[in-house]
C-alpha cells in the first residue's frame, strides 16, 4: 500500500511507468493502425501486418530476427507521413482507442501517487506523438518517448532522433532527477519487460507488472513486488476526474523534447529483444 501523504520537507519523488502492457493492455502505436489506414497513411496490407505485429507483441513470441525485420519495416513505413496529420488522427481517435484499454489498476496507482505528492512520468519506447496525448489523458506530469526526425517539409524522414529504450530510459530518468530534484532512492518504477531492468534498477521501489518470463525471474530473485493488471476500463466509468489531468501535463523531459509521431512504430525493435529463458 502506498503512503497517502508525502513529506514535503524531503526531496521530491516520482513514479515512472512504462506504457504498453503496464498502463494499457496493448501496444500504444500498433493500436492506431486502423485510424492511420482510415486517414490514408497506410494501406490494407500494412494494417494486416501491424495486426500480426500486435499479436506477436501480446504473445511475446518474437525472436531477435523477427524484431529487427519488423523494426526496419515500421521505421520505413512512417517515412513521408505528415506530422500534423498524424497529430490530428491521434487526437481525434484517442478516447475511442486508448481509453477502453487503460488498466483500472494502473489508473488507481497513478491517482495514489498523485495523492501522495509524487509526480507521474510515462516512459515509453513508443513515439512521442502517440505517447504525449496518452500521458495527458492519464494526467501524467511528464513523458519520455521515442522521437523521429522531421524534415523541413514537416514529414518524417524515417530516421530515429531519440530512442527511449533500455539504458536510455534509465539515463532520461537520471536527467529528470537532476533537473526536478527527485530522490531516486525514494522513487517508484513499473514495467512489464526485462528490457526495462535499467529503469527499474534506477529507483528504490521497482515493480514488475504483468512481467515477461525474464523479468519475472529477476523480480523473484531480487524480491521485487509483482503486480497483475488485468482489468481494462474506461476512465470515465471508473473515475471521471482522471479523464482531465489533475495538473498541467508538462509533456517533456530534460533529455527529450516534443517531436515525432509514429516513431512509436519503432517500439517493436526493442520491446522483445528478450533475454532468453
């Protein structure tokens, strides 16, 4: 049980949440594939391929070669997409697509951390144009996400500017700790994947949420709490006030700024570069 009141005479603290399969039940980026299709960004074949990618993601079955091939495909797929169009598609479909797949347990934790006076930070390998609106929906204070390079024409080049994955997530957290005055030994972190071990190791209170086999093994050996989130629910149904951020969502971090859209599509490269069982 979380402490309900933070002692404000002590250094500030935060709770860092991975997004996919930790706060929401699916891949934040792949879930938008139908909307991107309806917006003319991808064709039917791409929709089917991303549907398959979503299945592999949920099943946790991808091997390294599959992941690399999918990463290259998805990175190339968003080349030439107009940034503003992607933002508009995400904004228009966010509530219909993301709201129903937010874990009730995660929403409750976010509320508890805010009540305790802690900042809430979403740290995701998905792209910033997808993650930032989700962070705002959840009432997060900050977001760390992957960014894609944007050309002078306002379109994605297909290159990655900043990749929020593995050790890079931990580096971003340390940068935030310096800029915001967080005491990491008193901070919390939540993730489902062994690829986030560096992030979990950065804080004093790591938690494994719906962990993959490798992370479950680590959590058991280190005595970390293991949480089971399994109740997706619309925020308005469980707690209407969470649908509006309880404070301004400062969607940013010292190590990352705003930027690219569907860069989140490159999440696939890293999400399952797993430690073999």
